[in-house]
């Protein structure tokens, strides 16, 4: 069990102000919140960020996601639970989260673009950038897993 090493938010709220602005931008977008939560969970699974997995599975349930779809995320490409749009978003999240392992070819990009407008691509990519940043903060400073409560985030 990981113990918190440092509470970066209490020490300096300005340290995460930009991250919070990114989150606000994504939240105010036209992309459905359930899709954003699926992307956040998947990136957090790849990064093995237990705190963010806990947080975003709770938020996904609040956004109406089913247990089956949440549990199936680690094998999303092998299940029938996700729409083509969701599959594209998850593929994009995986490619950007594992950026050093991937060659973002023109063909791959165009496959993703079939499901998202240019504006949505910017929002989706911003959401992926943000969750990867949050994962690094939570892992690096040891956020205490299990303490997140969705009702307090509203």
C-alpha cells in the first residue's frame, strides 16, 4: 500500500492550476463525459496509477458507465462493449500514453479522425495529456488510493 509522500496541492495550489484549466476545458467540451472517463481509466491502467483508476472508475459510474464496460477496459479491443467511436478514442489514448512505443502514422491518425472532428481531436488529446500528467503527480507523490469521493469533487 502506497503512502502519501507529499501533498502537492496543499503545498502549492498554483502547481496544478494549469492542469485544472485543462480539465475545465475538457469538461466544457462537446465530448461525452463517459467517453472521457473511459479514456482516463485506460491511460491510468497503462500507467498503473491506482489512485487515478480508483478516481475515474468512480467518476465513470457517476457518468452512467456500467461495471461491465469499466471492467472490460483493459481488454477493450477484444470485447463488443464499445462503439467504433469509443474504440478510436481508446486506441488514441493508448498510442499517446505509450508514445515512445508508437509511430503515429498518417493512416492511424486518419482512422481516428473518422470518428472525431478536428475540435474533438484537440479536446480528446488534451484529456489524454492531462490524465498522463495527473498520473505522474499521483504516482510520484503517492496519492493515497481509495480516498477520492466523487461528491466532494462537484
